[in-house]
C-alpha cells in the first residue's frame, strides 16, 4: 500500500506508513491524493535561445563576407577611354601654359626685387651707414650712422638742422631726436616709411635708395701726343 504523504510502498493492510507515520486507513486514502510533479520547461526555453543566437551569428557572418568580397573586386577602367583622352590632349596647350607660368613667375620675381630695393636696410641705424628719406612736400631727412639726423629743404616738423639720435629701439625702427636736453620729435620706421611726430605734428618720409653711379671715367685718344686724356 502506497503512502499518500511520502509515496512509500508499505505492506498490505498496514495502518500507518513505515516512513512518515501517515495513517493508511481507507477513509483518509479517499480524501488525500498525491500532488503530481510539475513539468520543467526551462531547458526547452534555454535551448531555443541558443539556437536563435547561433542562426543570427551565421547570418551576420554571411553578410560581412559578401560585403568584403564586393569591396575587394578591382574597378575596371576602360582602355578605350584612356586612349581617347591622350589622343585629344594637345601638347601646344601644355607649352603655352608653361610659358605663361614662367612669365608670371618672372613678373612676380621682378616685382619682388623692386619691393626689396625700396625697403630700408636693417638695421636702419648702424655705424657708417647713411640713409636718405624724402617727404611728399619736399623735405629731406638723412640718418647719419647712429649719432645724428639731418633735416633740410624747408622742413617744419621739426625745423631744419642737425639733431642727436637718442633711445634707439628695435634695430633703429624707433628712436627720438633731440637738440641738447630738449626732444624735438619721435621717429618710427615701418618698412620703407619713416614718420616724425613732433608734439602731434606728423611728417611722413619715404626711403630713397642710393642711385648706382658709374664711376668709370671716359677717355679720348689724342693722335698728336699719343696719350689718353680723361674727359
């Protein structure tokens, strides 16, 4: 006889279960029924998840393989198209464009040389160096080495004369001129432009490069004395 409580098989006619002591009388067997075990479906669910992931990985790998194969395929270029391009290419156009580029480069170089010729030397104030600056109104300013500045031709800012150079800064790009203890103006130089500020009165000068003179002397031949005479 099976115990309704623990399920142990007991001898026929037993009144109590040998295992748990449950009463095995006929009246209680009528009302007590064993609880059937629950079915476990967790294993089937986990198996389904793994199968789905495996199929997804296979699909992604196939798509990636196809994409890489298409990307590595060489691009075919039409040989006929290349031939036509080279056929209609005119070499005269290349020559003309090269000449134009060369001429434009020459123009740029010449313009650069002109600009360089017009720039003042650096440093502007230097021992044994004299630079000349001309104003639009006619006055001429001359920087004599590192000691004096001479102004002539009717300048009014300051008046004509020779002044001492004081307080040289930035390779001579900035200094002031003085006569004795009194300052007669501040001078600033930017590229080829010189500005004199004499108590708010401004005069602007431009650098005047030295002209290249031909120092060779011309001569003539005297037939009578068989000697050369210098003109």
